[in-house]
C-alpha cells in the first residue's frame, strides 16, 4: 500500500496496514504497542485492519444484554468505552496508538477528533457525514456509518474506529449495536456510493487521522 507522507515529521504517526487479522491477536498487538509507546520505544502508530466476524463488548453497564444471538462468533469484553458492536469483513477498522500530550488528555476530545477525521474522510468519497447530538460516532443519510470507542493506558490510546464500507449489514441483527436497533446501521455502499479501492480508503483514513491529531504521516519502507 502506498500512502502520502507529510513532509514535516515533527510529531510522526506511523501507519501499519495489517490486512485481515484475528481480533484477539490484534488486541494483544495494540496492548503491546501501547506499552512500547508509553516507554518511548516507538512513535505514535495507526493500525489499519479488517477483522473476521467478532462481537466486542465495552465497559457500559448492561452491554452484554445487547448481544442477541452471537452464534459461533467470538464475544470479547474489552476495556474501551461504549456498548456492544460487531466487526467483520467489509469494515475498515483503525486503532490509533497515540501518546496524548499536555492539552490532549481528554478522551472526549479524542473521540471528537476521530469523528472529525472520519467526517472529512467520507466527504472525500462523496458521503456527506455528520455528528449526531448525544451519540458518539458518525452518521450519514440517517444511518450510523462509524462506531467509535477508545481507552487509554498511561496516556496512550488504544481501540478506535470502525467504518462500515461494504459489510453485510445483516450481521448487526445479532446485536443491538451501541444499544440501538440494528436497522440504524448503514455503510458507504448502502448509501448508493461506490467505495474506492481498499488501499485508497486506507490511505485516506491515515491522512485524515494524522491531520485530526496534528501528527505527520509516515509510512515505513516496505509497507504492503
């Protein structure tokens, strides 16, 4: 994958495109990288990934009750905020492993920055997206396209965003996503917009997240 690199690497954000990866393995990788970032052994890092079907449960009380019919899909409780959600094929997931500096140490502000990044990203692919008062996430055409949830360890963020590009939206019928009816979920494709190639979406997401966090985008040599 080729991504645009900002010419002024004052505060770098390293991008790692992982392809399809098991959720539990990626969660362990996030935690490992967060420890390394807190110790100053790596720079801020953005993981971009697509998962096999999995249901995750956040810290909100009663979240487990919103799992309706998991079937053979794993159900994993994690430390992020929020309720229950689904990850799976056709969904672009991003995990910023970012050391929050003085003036950035506000998780609500982190969520707002991620929302802004995805709103800008969607505008570039022809989707007019917006926030919805009292609801975390990004919406378009009355549907929720982006789910968000973050946690922090030693002021390093983990977890992040999930953008529905072209998933089977019927997967959400197995849960009450974020405590709501599954019918509220949408995708770029369900709005009648032809999504760009996956690599292009990754490149766009990386650029928009870097800009929202005031970082300079860096792609290591040899990135696929």
